[in-house]
């Protein structure tokens, strides 16, 4: 008997939850805000679904009801990807250590 | 065009890079590198998707146009947004993830062939279940985040909106969602799909309106978690490993943050979610409001106290964010340090409107992160400090949480500010904080109240130092 591929995906999912659990507990509390903005950015990897949807039209009609939703989703996810990573970068650049020579 | 196996491996790599991105956040030094891993993972995922489809027809150019359009808007927002508005921004971003998940699900429902899920009206059962769960959670994330955004932005009142029969209504809607998904899967009817989406939007809205402003740290973390589960649901539909891994990571990350926030308030998750906190207690607090003596002072007195101190602990709260006082505060601290006074910052887990809110603001004002301490790290130091400077915080310093079992905040971990030799409390008036209870600290012998706007008071103190 063969195992349904769904079971493999479920295994990946469950194991990733555990990875997430341990990785996130090790995040220092002072970086919780960047954690939220970066998780925001990476969850926008949903854009891969949006791209498939956007390219689902055929050569005669690029726009059909399905691809339009795809294009909209691409824009929304892109806002998040660029916005999320850049704002995280901006925040992280501000976290500085005490300068030893500072008087 | 690359093979399905090869692309699956690339998606796995991008999932691993996302794990490393979160791992990097364990310390500020490695965090910037972590963010680069995240960006790299995203680039790989997007490129592989293009290569897998391999159809660079006329649609491709539109994909790029919409991608760049969104990217420009996102980049613009990221550079313009002030740090004090970070909670609103994050809530807004969550709503976009939710809506994108909904759109992808709609698209897959309308054109399942493109996703290899069957044909319209005859979608594979498993995919349909995964798709409807993804769409439902996405819709809840969207409308919930919009409400959270409006509350944080002040467009909507931060006080809880409660009406009779609220909880039974919500329970009824949640049950109907389960029934709808079941019916949808057995009938494949597109009408049911639209009704399911509408009901999910509605429940997201109803779930968040009873939750008050200061509980927003929990709400934002919870919505963060939901956005992850929505992404995972879509990931199952698309059979995409990168999405499944990311969804699970983000989902558990948000859940942990919610847990930390609830623990910081000594309240159960359900107590927060059911909402209405602060609305009921307010009346009783006003009732027994007897006149108790309060010592109040001005910037001159405060400066005098601090000048004669050898160590000062600063306790910032949401009020500091509202008054945008973080830069003025840093200047005050610089002056103190010039006088060889030891200064550190004490941050309560739920200070501000989102996890880590105060830390970001202090970092923005160039406060080195090794001067900023969490509750457990610094709480014993209050007894040895000369002055505690409470700026914009209230409930998190209330000693009642340790002494009065009747109090709604009893058992909540608080900063032991009252153990300091003297306490300077910057506040606009004696009004109670979010929990609606009086702060005993106001009436202590060693407390000096400074009634003023946080920013103005800090600037005045600096002048007097």
C-alpha cells in the first residue's frame, strides 16, 4: 500500500510547528517587534500561489476571473514582502550596542 | 521549465532559509544577517515559481507589473512609517496576508485546472477542504486585522464594544462555518463558497470588536498566528513545501507571542479573546474614589532628585509612544550619564501596543540595547536604585497586583517600582489606567507625581539638570 502524499506534507507541517516553537522561544524579547514584521514578510510567500493564479490565463485572454484575483493577490503579497523585509531591516539597523569609548 | 522534483527541493531550501531568518533574531548581532536569509529565501521561492510554470507568455509581463506596483507601495511605506506607528503597520500587513490568501483561494476555486486540483465543480475533495480552511482563516485574519488597525490608529474607539448575546452569536457563526465547509465539500456549489467567505469576514470583525485597546498586543500576536495558518492552508492546497513550512513557523510564532503577552497580564487567552476587560471594572473604581493625598512636583524637583541619585531606572509605557517622548528621554538620560549617574531601562512584557514595542522605540532613539532590561532581569534592582522614572506606564507598576486578591490585575507580574527610594511618575492626570483601577503607587510616601505631557516634562527636566 502506498502512502498518500498528503501524509508527507502533514509531517512537514507538524515538524515545522515544532521547529517554529523552539526557534521562536529563543528569540530575544527585545526583538519581538522585528519578529512580527519578518514573519509578516515571509508568510507572504503565498505570492507563489498568486503567481500561478496570475499566469492561469491563456494567450487569447490574459485576464479572466481567476487570473484577476491572482494579480490582485500578487500586489498585496508584494506590498508585504517589500514592506515587511525593508521595515525589519530598518528596525534592526537601529539596535546598537553601547559604544565603549563614548563619553 | 524545471522538473517538479527540482522545484520542490528549491522550495524546501527557501523554507530552511526562512527558519534561519527567525533563528537570527535570537540576538541583535545576528538578526541583520537573518533578515538577508529571509530575503534570499523569498527570491528563490519566486524565481522557482516562474521557472516551474515556464510559460512566459503575455501574462508574465502583467505579473511583473503587479509585483513591482505592490513592491513600490511596500517600500514606500517601509521608509516613511514612523516607529511609533509600528503596531498599526503590522496589523495592516496582517490584513494583506489574509486577503491575499482569500484571493488565491478564490482563484483556485474558479480555475482549479491551473493548480492541478481537478476541474470546476469537480475539485478534489482534499484540496477543497484545504482551500476552504485557508480561505476562512484568511478572511478572519483580514477583517480582524482591519478592526485592530482601526482601533490602533484611533479611527475606532479603543474601548471594547459589547452587546447582549455576543458570545452565543459568535459561537453560532463559528458552528455555521463548519457546517458550510461540510456542505461546500459535498455539493461543490460556488454560492456556498461565497457565503462561506462572507460569514468568515463577519466573524473576524465580531471577534475583535469586544477587545480593548491595551489588549492589542495579544490581538496582534493572535492575528499574526492566524495569517500563518491561512498561509499553511493554502500551502496544502498548492502542495507547496515552502508555504507549509512558513505557515507553520509563523503560526507557532504568533501563538507563542500571544502566550507571552497573556502571561505578562496573568490572564488566560480565553479571558482576553472574550473581551470586555476594563469596561466593567471602571464603574466600581470610580465609586470608592476618596480623596487621598498626593504629592505633586515640577520639573525642577524632579531634576533635583535625579541629580542627587547615583542610579536611575526608567520605566517606559504606551504613554511615551503617544507623546513621542523617546528622543527627549534619551537626551535626558545623556545628561544624567554625564553626571555619572547609572541609568537603565525596565520593560514590562505588555508595555505598549505590541510585543517589543518599547524596545523598538528606544532603539530608534539610539538607546543601546544592552541598557534595556526585561522584567525578570531588572526587578530586583529597584530596591537598590535611587530613582524610578515612570513615563507613560501605569498598570504594570501597580503594587495592588501583589497585595489585593480582589483586584482584577491581582497576580499580574509587575515592576517593583515602589521599592525605589523615590518614584517620579509622569502622567497627565490621576485617572486610572486601562484596567480601570486606581494605582496605589500614586499615594505612596516616596512618590512624586509630575502632571504634564511626557515629552514636555522630560525636556523641562533636562533643562533643569
